[in-house]
């Protein structure tokens, strides 16, 4: 009986210690993750994060569901860029404007029914002029209809972990049950920036469409920060009476790229000023410590019974970690950790391992790695030749 009491007491104390330790570790993680300073007092919701690591620097009501207005078009542009990467469309392809696409109100590039523009021109019209008509035309080009395209948008949102987002259209015009959050918008903005060429469109202040016509259409970027804030090159503004003034902006200085999202601002002046404050804070307080450059070799991974026995890994984008300015960088190292016994078939984009970053023995960050190619199963003849070749090489 005496031993039983002590055992119960010991278990209770252990549980209490675990609760305390877990509580402290969560608090410490939050303190490290988010700086407790409100630089966006006028915004309903806001977030500031480092693009390379996904580290949230500041967040305010980040999971509050709000109408995103034309920031919706970030997902539209993401699906366009992914369709190009997958070879489904090309920048030079012509896109025909349907009567439905031409009927869109609000921000537009005034497409006429039957008018054709290239994917590149449509993308320019979406990125710079926030063309509602161009967005629908591209949705129909990729998916056949806006309805199917919106299904693709919601599926992609789920894949990205945007758990508080639901799209009803591809351009952000007011609609019931069309909502997102600052946190989710930052996620899809970060995904779009994995296509660095997008800033060739989002970062341009002015350009023209229909250059060869009698009346070329002058484009002026709705995001004025690309002209007035050094390093700003995107991404997307938004406004409706319900949503008020919104912006998902990105800027890069000295290798550090950040995203700032604000929703529900009272006017453009306040919106731009508060995003500028977020940028100023990030660049003055933080720095990017580079680990791997785009194009660097990461080694190879072996595939059991694969048509290709080994697959080379190359960095598709830079890898870095976020440090406070003045924070020591000594002892930072990284290593490649691949999943054991990878076996064909392997899909393109399938998780295969991770890059793990340490400072001494402390784990700082993990970056997931995906297969850059599809690896099919080898047939028996390839496997036999490989076995014979291996036997002779051993001998």
C-alpha cells in the first residue's frame, strides 16, 4: 500500500514536470518565433515572415478568416506558374477571351470577347493591373472553366496547409464563403516565390499591353511599394468595400527576403506605411545566413530497383537560416539525411529526406527534400545487367 501511494505520487509529479517543461518549451518557441511588437495597429490582421525558412517574425490575428479580395490572385498566379513548369502551357501560347471572362467588372485590362493574348501578357495583366478578366481567361485556359479551376485552387490550398482558406472564384470579387487569413496568404505567397521569375511581372512598376495596336494599354502596378520601397518586387494588392485595403508584399535586401501581409487596412496610405514598417523592422533586426546556393549539388540518392539506380540532387532554390543581427554564426552546419531504402517507383515531388541544420548539437531547422524526377521501376533485363555489371566490378 505504501509503495502504491509513492508510485502514484511519483507518476503525478512526473506528469506535472512534463506539463511544466512542455509549457515552457512552447512559450520559449513562441517567444523565439514571434517578436511581440505591433507595427500594424490599423490592420485587422497581419504577418511578417522570412521566405527561406518560413520563420514567423511577427503575427497579429494571423488565423482570423477575412475576405482576401484580389490577393486571391496569388493562388491564380501560382497555378499558372505550376502549369508552365508542368508543360501544360507555355508563355507564348495564345489565350482566347470568352464572353464570361470579358464580362468581369472591377479591375480589368478590358479584354474583348474573342480577343487573344499570350499567357505572358495575361500574367502581366493579372500581376500588375489585377485584371479580373485576365484571371478568368487564364482559369478557363488551364482548367476549361472557372469552376474547375477554383476546385484546383482549393485542392492546392489544402496541399499547402492553408487550413483556413476557401476560394469561390479566381479573382477575389466579393462572394459568400470566400475567405482566407494572413497566415494562409503568407503560405501561398511563399509558394509563389518558389518561382523567382514571377517577380519579373509583380516587381515592374509600369508597362504596356497591346503595344502594336493603335491604342496600347498602359499598365501601372497597383502595388506602389515596388517603386517607392527599395527591394520591394511584389506581390499583390487587394481592395473591396468588405475587405478594405489588403496587401501581400515581398522585398529582398542583402540576401534576406521577407513577406508582409496586411488585411483590412483603412486606406492605401496606411496600408503601405504599415507594410513598410514591417519591412524596416525585418531588415534592421534580422539577417540571412546562407547555407546552400541555387544550383549547388546536394549529392545523390539511391533508388532500389529503379530505372535509374541513382538520382542527382541539385538545389532548386537557396537555403539559409534566419539570425538576429549580431547573433553568432559559429558552429552552424548542415547535413543531408535521406530516407533509408528508397524503392521505385518514386513520384516527382515525393518526400525523400531533409536537410538538417545544427548549431553545435542544437537543431536549428529542417528543410524537406523532394524527388526532382519520377523514377519508374526497372524491368528484369535492366536489373539483371546491373547485377552482372556489379559482380564484375566487384571481382
